[in-house]
């Protein structure tokens, strides 16, 4: 890409405005006052875990030729930061509700340090073998073969973002928790920008290359797996998919909507990835009694000392609170030089 602006996405605007999701208006203290179902809690754990795993996905993406494209790396720099805070948002939400599995260390005043779930993230990364060549499927195909392969990563990312944001809409539909609704609506705003970037990148590459269109179509048709597969077990992925999209006509509507949007990308006409996946998940649930139901979730622990509402979601209108004095001679010398220059001007 030679320009920052494709017809569908203004990258320059995105980069200049990227920031942590603004949750300063969320009524954190009201979270324990409304019930979540076991299914809601299951979804929140899944979403939290996958949002936090984004940095590992980034590691895999940067091992491909996508890293050669400065537009893509600029986007990814902001994207991974925004995703970190999505994970933290779900973590804070669950903690305020009274669920923290496993229990994590806390600071003397009861708050949790960031990252708020160090034990949980470590456990997940060890169990999926982060240090042992774990990677998304397109990475294995070999990014060195052709630059058209970048289109696969971009389309894969687009489908991930679109299914994520549609999943958040589905959770709003399924859950009655008003504060969760507020939070998800904020996060959806970010996911929408992410989706727009990936789709614009994939589309531009596929429009100009028949090879890219054929490759992306083949990979999506034959190798695509839902976001979270590889980190979560097949049964966990099915449980989430069926809870959000397999609960009746409205769930199906979400799936059909995703498929229609994907099929509008050149080369992907008539693909029905999500509906096919949902059919297969429903078949597995029918064939394997007890498969992928909503399992009982940990009960909230209200007696465990109420967790204070997080303070890190303030809007940073008043500048950075962590201004730091120089800690070395070289820094001090440069600070003095800078001060002299200000004095001279
Ligand atoms: Fe996210
Ligand atoms: Fe995202």
C-alpha cells in the first residue's frame, strides 16, 4: 500500500486518535448489583482471555511478511495497545462482580497490579505452548512465498474482528446486565475500527490480484477456525458459539450477517464460514451428549472484601500523572541542555 488512506479506512486518522478505550463513565460500583448467568460469565472469561492473548497473535503476525509493510506495523502498534485494555476491561468487570479465577496477588490497599491476571495469563500461555512454535495456521503456510500471503493475514484478522464485535452484540442481546451493556458498546467502537482496517487491507490486495483472491478463498474455506481456537478447546469454542449464535433465529441472524459481510469481499462470494461452523457445532452437540453446554461457573465472592472500583480508566485530560525525573547523568545533562534552550528562546 502506498497511501495511508484506502477507500474504506483512514489509517492516518486512526493512528492519531488511538487511545485506551474510555471507560470513565462506566458505573463500576453498580456491577455487583445485577446478576450474570453462567453463560454470560463463560463468555466474559473467553473474551477476556482472547483479548489478552492478542500480543501473542501479534508475535506470530510479525514473523510474517506483514512486518515489511509500514502501514500494517503502524496499525498493529496501536491495535495491540487497544486490545490490551479490552482484556483489562473484562478483567476489571469480572473482578468487580466478584469472580477471579485463579485468585491473583493484590496490593496492600486491595487493588490489583497490572497486568491484573498475571497468574491466569501465565497458565494459559504455558498450556498453549507459546514458546514452542504455536502459531496461527496461515503463518505455517509460509509467509516468505509471496506477498499475496499478506492478504490472508489481513482477511483472517478481518473475520476475527467482525466475529468478535458481533459476538459482543450477541452478548448484549443475551445478557440483562446494564453495566455490561455499557462496557461492550464502548469496546465495540474499537473493534469496528479494527475490522475496517483489516477488511480494507484485504480488499485492496484481493482486488488487484487474482492469486490473492484464490489463496485467501482456499485458506478461509479449508483452514479457518473461530477466534480463540488454539487457545480454547474445541468444546469451549463450541460452547461460546452456541451460546451467542446458536440460541435461535436471532443468533442465526448474527451468523448470517457476518457471512454476508465476508462474502462481499472480492473472491469470497458465497462463502458461509460462520453458518457452516455453527452447523458443525450443533451437530457435535447433538452427537455427543453433554458436549459444549454451559457449565456451572464460579459463584461471585462478595464476602471476600469488596474490590475497589478501578481508578485507571480516567480520561487522561490532565496530562500524564507519571512524569519522571532524570535517573542518569546522560539524561540530566540533556535535561539541562533542553532547559537552557528554553531559557534562551
Ligand atoms: Fe478487542
Ligand atoms: Fe479488535
